[in-house]
C-alpha cells in the first residue's frame, strides 16, 4: 500500500498489481479471447431452441405415474390423454361412411408404436361420452408415450396425417399439441423480442450517454452474455430437460443486466474522470468499487433465482439454470469488457465516452432535490406513496391460481380453436373424470362395493361407476364425474373429500383435476421454504455489504411492497379483465399461472436488490466520510439515481418485449416484471428509501456487537477512494437542502471544469485555505469502528479500516 504525501495510506492506490491492472495491461488479448468464446458459443448454441421442451409445469408423484401406466395397460383407459382427435360429419358420425372413416382413423392411430392407448366411441359400450349430444362429432382420446418434446413431435405428425382423412372433418387438440404450439410461439416471441430489444436498448443508451461508443459497450456485453448462456443451455439439455421459456428469460435478463452493470461501471468511470483521476487510476477505482458492487448485485440476483430450485417442476428449475448462467456471464463480461475496452481505446476512448457528463449531472441534481425533500419530511412523502402502492396491490388479495392450459395460447391458434369446439360440444366433466385406482385384488373385495357407495354419496360427485380388470389379482377402478368443472375449485374440494374416504386399501387418484390440485399443493408447500431462502440470502448479502441489520430488513420490506403492486396489476388485467387491450389477440384467462407468479417474484426481488446495492454503495461511501445518514442519502441519490432510472427504463423496455409475445404466460411475466421494476426505480428508490433513511437516522447502521465483530472479520473493507491532488479547490454546486461537507471525495456537481492532477513526481501546490472552514490537503482516514462508536453511541460504521 502506498502512502500519500502526508503519510496517510491511499486506499485508491492499494494493490496496484491486482486484477484491474492485469485487465488494463492485457486488454487486447482478453478481448480477442472473448471474441473467440463468442464465436464458439454462437456455433454451439445455434440449435438450442430445438432441444427445449414446452412442458414441465405439472407435478406428478411416482404413485400417480404408476397408476397412469396401470390404467393404460390393464384397463385400456387414456387417463392421461395428451392428444384429442375430433371427427366431425355433417350427417352424423354414429353410423354410415363417416363412422367407418372414424373407426379406420382410430385404428391407424392405435397402430403407431408410440401410442399406448387410443379410446374411440365406435368400440366403446353404448352411451359413450365420446359422442357429442347431436351425434355429429366424435372424439378419439390418445396417449402418446415418450419425453414431452418427443411426444409433442409425434402428436403433431399424427394430427397432420389424421387431417388428410377423407369423408369427415378432422381436428386435433390436447396437451402435446399445446406444448408444440408453445415451442413455436416462444421461438417467434424470442425473435420478435430480439428485433425489438436491440434497437430500443441502443436508442435508450444513446439518450443516456449521448455517445454511440458508450451506448455500444453495454450492447456488446449483452450479446456476449446471451450468446454464451445459450451455449451453456445447449450443454445442459444433454443432462436435464430444459423448458423453452429459458430462452426468453435468457434474452430479457441477459440484455437487461448487461446494460445495468455496464451502465453502472461506465457512470462510475465518468465520475472518477470528472473528479480529476487519470484514466488508469479511474479504471482501478471503478473496477474495485463498482466492480465489487456488481459482484454483490449478481450474487443477490442469483440468490433470488436459486429459490426456483425449491419447486418440484423442471420448468422452474431450468429457468433457474438459465438465469444463474446469464447473470454470472453478464457480471463477468460487464467488468471485463468495460475495463478492457476503455483501456484499449485510450485517450481517444475518453473523448468518445465522456461527452454526456453535463446531462447526467443535471439529472443527478434533480434526483438529489427529490431525495432531499423526502428526507426533510419523511412522513409527508412516505405515507401517500405507501397508500398509493397498497391501493394498486389490493387486487392481489383475491388472486386465483391455476396451472396454465390451452387458454395460454393466442385465440387464433388452431389448437385453441379446436379445444373451444370440444368445450362447447362435449361435457368437460365426462371427458376429464377422476379415476380412483384400488389395489390388486380389489375386484373381488367385498369392501369395494361399500367404497363405491361412499364415493357416490360424497358431496360434489355427480355419478360414479366401477370397472374391474380380469385375472385372479384383478383390480378395481372407480370413475367419478364431479358436479363442477374439472378445473374449478369445486372439483378440487370434491377430490379432497374423496381422498379422505376410508377405502379397502391404498387408493391412487388420477386425472386432470388431480394433476392441477397436486401441482398447486406442491408449489404451495415449497413456497415458504423458497421465500425463506430468498429472504435469508438477501439479508446475509446486504449485511455483508453494509454491516447493518436494519438496512437488509428495510430492503426486504420495500422490495415486497413493490412486488405486490406488480401482482395486483396482474390480477386486475389477466384475472379480472381490466385493460384487456394490453393483451392484444389473447383473451384474459381469468386466473394467474402460479409458476409465472413465482418466476416474477424471484426475478423482480433480485432486481430490486440489484438497485439497492447500487444505491448503498454510494450511500456507504459518503456515510464513511461524514457520518451523516441524511446527507449520505441525498448524495447517493445524486450519484446513482440517474443511472438507476436509465437502467430501469432499458430493463422495462426489454421486459415489455415479452409482452409483445402471443403467449399469455410471456405477457404475464413481461407486464408483471416491468411494473415491479417501474415502481421500484421511480417510487421506492427516489422517495421511500430516502424517507426511511431519514426516519431511522443513525439506527440505519445499527448491529449487535457480535455481528459488528463478525462483519469486521468477513465483510468487505474497501474505503472510499481518495481524490487526486488538485491545483485549486474544485467548485461545488450547493443545494438548498443539504450543505456539502468540505471533505467529500468528489464534487457533487462541479460548476466549472475540473483541473487536471499535477504532473507525476511534482509536489502539489498548496491549496488556498477556505475562508471559513479549513480544508485538509487529503481526506481523513475513514473512521474506525471504535472512533465511530465514540462519536455516535447509537450506531457503528458499516466499514472498518
């Protein structure tokens, strides 16, 4: 560690041979290596989209899977039909040529090697529910075996062949075709998002930086992050199934966080250059301070996405893998590309990167004035803001959650239209009954008849019938038609009552109602663990970053408030049907998909912590120097709010490209995430955070003694960088709300050009003493914990020297 002229250690010049210097020294080779990595990743990830699955949102335990196999093998019942073929004849399909064509079609489908069972009304007993009431339409229920992606491809081929049947009109629907449509629509949405996100992001960056070069750097980081993550997903598909929406999440988070991190790094570099540091020293300071903040921010977002791994559906797990990959790559790429590119461009790069300082400074002053007003009168600003947010979040109190089905498709989809025809011509309760499979030997068990009578008397049961399989160890299965719609709450309540009945042995329930109820129960059962992990991980990271106990708690509460606003608006739009014009050619489904809600909560919680880290980094630096929390809040707003607001605008733009998708799930995720980011960046950060900091005052930095000792051992110990020596004191912009201490390391808003540092090796000329307050030649060493405790008995410094 080098020493300054006054004998004090200069934190900005510590470890000059560390990794920032290595990045500067080998910038060309590092960028060339990244170029090679980008090319390899582009080739490897080119076919990633064709290896993904659209399923994985349904939970089914091992007993249910075995029961489905038994019903197909012993009873020839398609309890898990994933393909439904419709046969329509104008003169009816019960007899005649239309019936013969339908029977031949069913036989051809049944002969396919991947079809385990195909039930048709022509070979079923009289009164089959597979005939419509008018007798003009019949259904063939098919189960296609194999992994979901392969089953979807097989179902598509079977449907295309069936459509060529002569003499009848043939259509197709079912879960396998829905997944195929989802895959194609998700890929179309990805292309549309990329075509929209790249130019819109570049335009927003151009407005933020006023420099094409500075605007291109974050885009380059985004391209590296997204392309590399696609290659990683391609490798991951060889090990575990990966959901198709991982592509869309990769694009949104990749571009959003790459821009976020790059914007913060470039803004910090500009600040250091404006403060008079030479390029190399400014890069070192940026890499150590802003780079450390980016690392903590990436860890916080990763901790939020790790919570997705608690849920037992592989779609959410694969989204976690995609998110973790793109966050790590975006953070590393941002620091590497920004530092290396600035070092490689040299003086010419400064001329290209620095022209936008005055507009950014003016924006910072506006945000600082707002923070000063909120700090001066915290109650007057916080109470109306909280009431407004609570009003927007209120609809979330009556949210209804249902796993998505064909209603997530656009209304013009052929599969959606076929499904709607089935729904209008057939009773969905007959097509999706609850099957209760009894153990072996139950066909001859005297208790089976009593069990059947108990099932028939159960409230919510419309009718029940028993079927038996042949053989000495014959089994019995009870077919239950519920009184309510299979996807409704009434059917779920009926299922719970059926499961509670005493039975002559273990009973396994199978059917669409069972899958929906079990999926919701599995997600709800893991939700407390996931939220607990998310909150604990965020708390630990923020404590390590600040040394405070109250700061993490405040961040958790405010992040939860912003999230509930986004959820409330989702209920109003997608469930209640308000502002339906936002959905385009998709109808409001009348429910929220629980997997989408979980994803939005985890992603937006991580993004809220991301912005909190950026704000706290400057807040802590200023507080270390002054000990004044309110002044630190205003200075942090001046330094970070413009960056956060532009980052939020760009991230919202990228997220809203998901809303342009024809898929309800992507619209739901895009709108919910964008609204949560909007509230966090433009209400919580500039208003509620300064108000809360002012309200708690010195208590913001409180921690019990044992936690202070722990933080002293394991927390970061980076001090605010010292300013360069100057030929004259820099001019300072004053604020009517906050007197700036004379020993700030950076001028908040210089009103005159900053002078260059003195020549290397030459002693700095003495600065003229200020008229009132003597200005030290160098800022004092940040206070230690002991000195800080002596000065403020109720708080301790978040950093220790």
